[in-house]
């Protein structure tokens, strides 16, 4: 029995004797199946020719991403907080060096993930660090490896420790979640967003899509809900889902002007 990992989206499936017949996450309209056909790997095979780059994105915010790039190429963030560390988003590869680096910074109290494209090997990480996983219940159907470590939450927000708050924004996925970190950005606050609010090439702007690879836009109702859900929270920075995909100043205004620009573009 092996826990196979989809090579296109990086999702690890529950143990099976044979490779799964398909990957529902890649067959969904928001992703795509490899042009050469569905391919699978395992954690052991992945570790043979990949390693993790481990580098600070900001003080108390450690980036962890796989090299050479694997699947979607995201990096996770280890947010180091006095009440315990939170792993924001996740990646497929977990190896000994990564475990040592994370333990040197105090381990992981819990994992929270923005949406199913970053579920990756979350159960491996949760088991290794004895951590709970917070996922929004609206995306329950996309969990490919079940575990009692997953705690599904419902509604608009979930308060964690040290005033950390998970905020359900939707759009890209119904359960799409961002994390508010009030102590981030030197106490001015930061949002960790994955690609629920995605930081674009022009770092003064963000964007919002139902599908990024297939260019399916989000609609006006979904967009207004994002803006409304984050309105009560103060933040000056946004950390997106990839290395250096960050808005480092005036981020709340960046979301507002980006949403206005987007609404103009889809209504003209
Ligand atoms: Zn897949
Ligand atoms: Zn995604």
C-alpha cells in the first residue's frame, strides 16, 4: 500500500495498492490534467531528486518550498507566534532536513490551508508534528486523504490563538480562506492569502480568479464578498502563495483598488 501523490497538483491520496484511476482536483475545471496524461509519484520518490528551500520571507515567517519546482510550485509559510506556530498552506515534500528546520523553530501547533490546491501532503505534516489541520467545511469533498486530524470549520471566521483569524473569502473555492496575522508587518497586520487573493506581477495589485490556469474570472458577487469579509481587519502587507509574491506596503488599499479595477474590467 502506498499514498500516491498526483504529479500535477501535488495532492497526496489515501493509501491504496494501486495508483488511483484519476485525480478529481485536476479534472475539475479550475485545474488540468498533465498534457501527457495523469502521472503519480510518492513521497519517497519525490525526496530522491527534490529538496526544500527554507528561507525567511519576513521576520517570524519562514518560507518552505520545493526545488526543483514540483506540481503548482507554491511555498508554505511557518508563522512563528508566542502561543504556538501555525503552518499556513502546505507542500508535498516533507524530508528530514525540513523536519529539523521546523523543529528548530518550535515545531507546528496547527496547520491551516487556503484551499484544496494546497492540501498537498498535509496529513504527513500533521502526523509528523502532531498537529491539527483547519480546513473550511465547504471544501470537504476535495479532501483525498481522510484523517481524524482534520477539523472542519464553518461560517465566515474562526479565531485561533494570539488573535490569529481564519477568514472565509470564497471565490476561487467556496471554502477559500485567508489568515489574518495582527502581529505581522511590525504590528500593522498582515494577510496570508495563498491564491484566494493572489498577488500579481505588479506588486501594487492583487487579483481574484475562479481558475488561474484556465483563466476563469470570479464574478462581482464573489468579489464584493471578499472585500466585505476582510473589511474589519487591519493589515499593511499580504503574503501570497509563491516566493516573493507579497505586497509589502499599503496592502489593504491594494485590495480595494484591485477589486475596483477588476469590477470595471468585467462589466465593460
Ligand atoms: Zn491532481
Ligand atoms: Zn488554486
